[in-house]
């Protein structure tokens, strides 16, 4: 399972464990029990290939994270570049799944999901 922020990783891990679902952080040295849900940030998923991936919290305040995008009135070219980089982060995360991909959000979905016709 992937999410945008480290804080959300901890929240997801705590919730899975409360439900008695084996889970581990991707950052952990220990691989954990066979079949444990690996949870990490979208950046941590780069370079991995997994059978199933669940993307958690793909909403506008996270994907793209507004503070990571230059306002268009400051620099239009950098704004567009920042948006492309964040769009690529979501794309890379989504393409880590070999068989199944599930993306969730609360409220309004990320503009990137709407653009792709997936929300």
C-alpha cells in the first residue's frame, strides 16, 4: 500500500495492525511475515514491482501536494514542470502493480485521476 506522506504511512500501518492484518513499513530492515502488507510513500515504491498495489489518499491536498508546486503567477514554466513531476510520481506508483491496482480518496479525487478518466 502506498500513500503520499510518511505520516500517512504510520496511520495506515496502525490501522492495519488494529485490524490484525500483518503489515510492515517498506523502510524497515525486517521483511516481516510472509504476506504482510508493505506500506510506504509513493517515492519509496519507485523501482519496485508488486503483484497488487493500493494507493491511499489520492486527493487534491496530497496529489499534487500544493506546497510542492510553484504557483503559476510566480513562474508558469516551473508550475507546469512541477505538475508534470507530480503526475509522473502518481503514474510510477500506479505502474508498480503487475496484476491489480486500487486507488482510494476521500471527498474529491486528485485532478490527475479525473484527467485520466479514472475518477
